[in-house]
C-alpha cells in the first residue's frame, strides 16, 4: 500500500498520549488540528521515529514497515516549530546537511542545497549565518532543508505558529505552492483554521490522543463535530439536546429553534456563523425564529467587520453566550457599546445541528 | 548585554571597604611575586636545568591530562547527561569527588590502584609495566584531579542542548555518531573549550597527587609546582622564576577564557 499508514499507541508515564490509526495517500496534505495536549506533536514524532511506541503500533511508508527503523533511515523529514535551523551553520550548510548525511561530497551537497534555496526564493540568504534570519525566512530555509533530502513524508509542526501576520501570510502561500507540489505525504500541525482549510486537502481533528473527526475542509466547516473545533473555526457553538418540535435545549440553560433535527433526546452541537446573527435595538418582528435580549460585553474589530460578544439578558432565553459579526455601519446605527442592551436574532435555517 | 539605564546610587561605604580588603588580599601576593622576581637575572635563571626540566615535565603532564580528559571525559559527560541508567545520580556525584578530595588522598588512591601491590598494578607488573614514579604517573595524577572539571562543565552543556536540533539532524539522515559530531559537539563547543581550559589549568597546578603517586624526580616527574617547593629554601631565585612563569600562564589562560571562550558561552545560553 503506497502512502503513509500509522497505527500508533504511545504511553508516557502510564498515561495514553496517542491511540489512533491513520492512512494518507501520496501527494495528500493533511492538517492535524486539536486542542493543546491532544497529541498532535506526538503524532508527528511517532511518524519521525522519535518516540517509543507500545507494542501493536505500526508505521508503514509505501509498503515498508518502519516501526523499528531509526529516524535516519525513514526518509521522513521533520520541521519543528520555528524551523530549528542549526545555529552553528550557515543557511547553505543547513540545507546541505541532509544531502551530506546521505553520503554526497561537500561540493555536490552545496550545489544541491543552492538549487533548493533557489526553488524557495531564498538563494540570496545562502551565506548568512542561520541565526541572522527572520521567522519567515527561517521557515523557508527549514522547508528547503527538509525537501532537499527528497523525503517520502513531510512533517510540519506549526510552521506559522510563531510568526507575525505578514510573515504568516507569506509562509502560508509558500506552503500552498510547494507543499501541494510535494509528491509524498504531508502532515501539517496547525492552530490556524485558515491554514488548515486552505493548505490541506483533509483535516484530522485530534482530541485526547485519538481522531475525533477526519473530513475534507468543506465538510468540516459545514458540520464541526466538537465545540472546540467550532470555536477554532470562529463559529458560535452551543451543545445541547433535542427536545422535539424543532427545539434544542442548550446545556447553558437556553433554547433555540432549529430545522433538520435528529431524534428526540439526541445530544447535538448547534453551530452558527457569527455573520448569520442579526442585531436590533428593539424586539424584531422579522421572520427569524430565534430572538433574545442580550447585553453587549465586548466590541472589537475583525477584519472589515466588527465582532460583538453577547450575554443573554434573561436566563433561559436564547444561548447564554454568542458572538455576532456585523458591519461598522450597523454598529453606529445601533449605537452598540459594551453594556448596552440589544436584541439578537438568528434564523432557524442558519443553525447547523450535528449529532455528537 | 543589558541596556537598562544605569541606576544612580551611592554604594555603602562598609561594602566598599570589605571589597577593597578582599581585592588587596588576592592581588598583593601576586604583585609580590612580580616585584621580587629576579628580573635582572631572568635570562640566566630561565635556562637553569631545574627550571627547564620542570617546565618540560609540566608541559607533558598538563597536555597529556588535557588529551586524556577530552578523549574520555567528553564521552563520560555525554553518558551522564543523556543515558538513563540506574544509579546515575550516584555516579554523577562520585565522578566529582576528586574535585573536593585532598589531592594527597587522590595520590594514595592512585598508588593503591596502580602501585606495585595495587589492584591493577599487579597485572601491569606482570606485563613488565611499572607506573608509579614515572612521567606517565604525572599524567595520570593530573588527569585524576582535572577530569571532573571537564566533565562537570561539558555535562551541563550536553544536558541543556535543545534536543530538537538532534531530532532534526537524525530525520535528515544522520546516524547517532554523525549527529554527535556535527550537531551536539559544535553546539557545545564553548563549554568544551572552557571545560578543557579549566581542566588543563588544574592539571598544571597539580601538586599533592603527583608528589604522592609520581614523586619529585627532576626531569622525570618533577613538575613546576613541585620544583618551586623543592628549590625555594636553597635557590629562591629559581623558585621565583618558576612562580612567575606559572603566574604568567595562569593569567593568560584566565584572560583568554573570559574574553574569548566564556563570551560565546554566555550568548549561547541566552538563545
């Protein structure tokens, strides 16, 4: 079977850190997301051969069993957070390191390294000490160093985690272009939803060491399987139970009307995009089935729009907490500020209900 | 280093006075050597056989000890820092004992191990090899007392290397030995330099273990410190010349260590 197959069981000090199975086709880019401590980095280190596996674990790449193989023999390239360029070497010798380790002479290794730097548009940095680079440049060089060994699997641990906004955009576009051309399997650990959704062809959600969701980005956005994921995707997420007659009773004490409900008493997660929430100064007479009075707790800009955090003013009416995203014009029309009282509304058809 | 604004304050007079006392106490004897050294006669005393022989033996003993420390001390430091085995913390402590042990006791211990009736000495004897009271014994005595300095310094550096560098090097195809040579050692180079310098300086000043285990035979085992002690009553000028030499070497080493090798060490640990 070509591609990457992982059946991993990792126990550390008696606690299970990872217990999952995963298969990835060659050429696929898989984003690995999940809360802190979910096992994302452990998964990468498992594939790289850097952690001790429990019996029953198996790591296969292109049909070869690598479970007991040394990291050096796996052809799995690992790029830790912030790149981890060797501080005692120049940029060129960093990229040449893997080529040298494979037995090439110094001159040949440097020639190949230069080609890889060129491919990632950082050839001009070749003679600089690795410690003199910016965060974005370090990521580019780290990626060049990884790709220079022609790996079968590429492991990226939060490549944009420590970058500022400009460098982040730059590295993300780099990932889109070069990682998508990469013929092997890419596992990309990220905390950034836009990165997961735009770079990856598949998103694996980890929690507590196991896979809780494994979907295409499109399907993931349409029905996030956990409150954590919905929050990560900047959605309103309200867990609850179906009460029947189109009503979902929320765990926070409120209730909402929704369509397409599963059977009564089923545990569900109700999600709503902040842009689907509307704000009014008075009780709306519109067709929106869900309307509730709320106190504004926070107002902050989000791109060209404004995000308004809301607490239900009367317990039991509407969700206890919600976020609405409205235009700047709407904010001044409504005269919204922290502390002011508004009416929030959302159509039943704008709510997504997924069984949990 | 720090770019903080200088704090305006008047140091307490009592502290200044005591600090001055300590400084004077340390520097005055050294100045004494410099003032009383036979400057006019230096050209003659420095060519005296006892001085030249002692210088030669010291060079062999301290350099031999340095090579031995690097050869086995760096691997020992690595094992203590990285390999988990039962009783590791005990071994860690025991390795440092020669640092605090009176050197004379170290010499006695070496005699018991490698002397004619010693544990390993008997085996050596059967092979026709005698160690005590030879130049090799001065190297061994110097190595015994200086090895802990190197191990202590280098072990700390091995323990604090960011292991991600080694992880990455391994996934890039480097074998364990290759990664050690091309990543771990270069990252710890400042610590290995300063550990080696400390060990070498300690070996140079070694006295107690050497005189016990190797004796003080001119031209064979009599190092500079031993020669100073032996000729001081009868030929003070030669003793002072040797002292001046030792002082000059120590001062050079300390200045180099502080400006050149401790500098990079500090910046590395700050990264």
